C-alpha cells in the first residue's frame, strides 16, 4: 500500500506543478490535467486501489504526457518564428491521409492537402512578393489585383491550416469545460449550436466555409459564413473552428450531398484543439461596443 501511495503522491505533485507551468507558458491544457488530477486524488483517498484503477491512472498519465509533449514541441518551434515575405510553407498534417476514414477518404485528404492547400500557399507567396516588388519600385499599377490575390490565397492558407488542426481520428463527441460553457451561454445549448452551425455550413452559397469565432468585442461566440475564403464575414473575430465546404473537400466521396459530409465531420472534430484556440483567444479583451 505504501508503494501505491508513494506513486500516487508523486503523480499529484507532478500534476499540480504541471498545472502551474501550463498556465505560465500558455499551453492551456488544464481541463485535461484537472481530470487526471481528480482521479489521482480520489485514489489517494482509497485505502487500497485496485489494479485496474492503478492501470487506468497510469494510462491517463502517459496520455497526458504525450499530449503535453506534442503541444509543447509544436509551440516551442513556432512561437518565435517569423515567416518572411513569400516564404510560407505547406504545414504537415498531424495524422496520416487515411486517418480520418471513413468520414473523409484518403484520396480526398491527399488531393486537398497536397494540391489545393499547396496552391493557396503558392498564391500567397507570389502575392506577397509582387506587393514587395511594388513597394520597392514604387509601381502600384497592379496593386488592386495583388491585394485581391493576397486576401484570397492568404485566407485559404490560414483557414486550411486551422481545418487540419481541428480534425482528429480520435475526435467527435462534445466539448468540455469553459468551451462548453461558452457555447451554452452563446447559443443556449450544444445541440442548438450544432444545429445552427450545420445549417450555416449547408447554406453557404457556392463555395466557402462555416466558422465558429470568438469575438473579443462582445466576449461571446458567433457562427459565421465565408464565401470563397474571405467574403461576407466579420473582422475583429478569432476563428476557433472552421469547416471547409468547397466541393474539393467532399465531392469525390459525397458527390453533391454536402449535408452528408457536414453531418459526418462532427465525428472527427478535435474539441481539444478548438478549446486550446478558445483559451488563447479569450485572453484578448477589447472594450465592448
């Protein structure tokens, strides 16, 4: 029993230190840490934990360690990095091309990532370089064209980068903690939010996106549509969840049945990633007007 208690006590100390450290560096994984901490504290009050309970705790600790390590590596490598003019790169997917099957096929994922997203990266880089050239030479005769290209390809690149990150083969279900509370406050319930978001995605005219955003001005969540990548949407909001409803995102698998694709994608939403974006976004506060 002393061995169990010693091990559990060490885990509790580590989790408490991890909570403080996570807040200090802005990783915002406290919901996951709190869940494991509560389990450890409960077992610490048990006279003799069962082998099954100890195995579950150990698995939770290992999974949390992997989650924190992966998140830290990604943010450490990026937090100080500056993308020079015309030097954007295609981000790697955080999973294999077939990982989201049966909801999104391997063929769609490969084409979508390697061809379509890459084209937005290429277009953004070209637009930035052309505008740099205009600033250098003083010739702004084509500024209207290149600014449009900058908006289209830049928005396409950034939205797709969010899109890959908020999907996961282990996704689905419902959000938790502060994010779920914010959804309930903004939309009435998770089911009401899901209904609104689904209808918005299905109703995008032509091609575009459905986007859940955080508004620092109103301090609440909102659902927006965007035609193409940048039309008919709002400024001064922060995207948390972006779903691509361009035909290239689903046509090879779902044909013209966009609604089937939208319904399927709820099974692979990475709510942990959406929550991470939410935790960071809500730190930005503007005067409410």
